C-alpha cells in the first residue's frame, strides 16, 4: 500500500518554528529518516487554508484519499500528545477543512499533534477568542516546548513508520 503523507504548514521564514507549522516540521524529520522508502511526501507551499489545492493535485479520488496521511497541529490536544484519527471532521482546523472540501471526503488518516497549553495539573487551557487563537497558533514554540517537541519527535516518527508499514489499525492500537 502506497501512502501520500502531507505535512501542513504556512510558507515563508516567518512561520518557521511556529505551532501551526508542526505538521511540515514532522514531515521534514520523517523525510530525513526515510530516504529509501517508496512514499509520496508532500509539503504544500500554499497557505494553510488553501492546503486542499495542493493535496487535490496529488489525491485524485476517494479511494486514493484512504491512503492519505495528513500531519497537522491540533489545539484540542494538549502539547506533548498526539493522536491518529480516520474519517473525522476538521475540528475547526482550516487546513484540514480545505482538504476535506477539495477531496469531498473525510476518509483519510490524520496525525494530530497537540499544541494546546495546559495547567500544571495537565488540563487544557486553550486561548479564547479568534484573535488570541490566531496569535497562539502562529506563535513560535517556547524553548520549553522546543525541548518537549524534540522528545516527542521519535514517537511521532515511529507512529508514521507504523502507519506506513503495518497500516491504520495497528498504528491506532499502538499509539492511541
């Protein structure tokens, strides 16, 4: 089974290191470690809310969409956690929304990387209001978050490796 892996992010240096670009960052790390694998890796150069335009050029049918893996940030998951999902709505993520609209299906795999801040007790405390949310997701990772992301990266790469070698069910069983 051949997978198409997409890492979502915004183009331009000003977005490097931002929470919203974590999908593109994970894809970059995965690409470095999987040079010899036969996979299609896609890092759209469109802005996040136009991701469907790039993905639609590669994914031409609903059958092919089932082998699509989209890596993206998720404000509904706490920082340091991730989840593998299949056939879910966008959850308000505009990049995912754009892909769903273009492909006319939700039937694809998502590797959702948590970026939500948490209380000391581990409870999610998302920013409230559109302006604060945008400022947060387009903000750069803090030094502490960078350290946490470095620790999380091997698990994310393992999850992608498991998805592409063993498939969706075994990956969900192992990581969710």
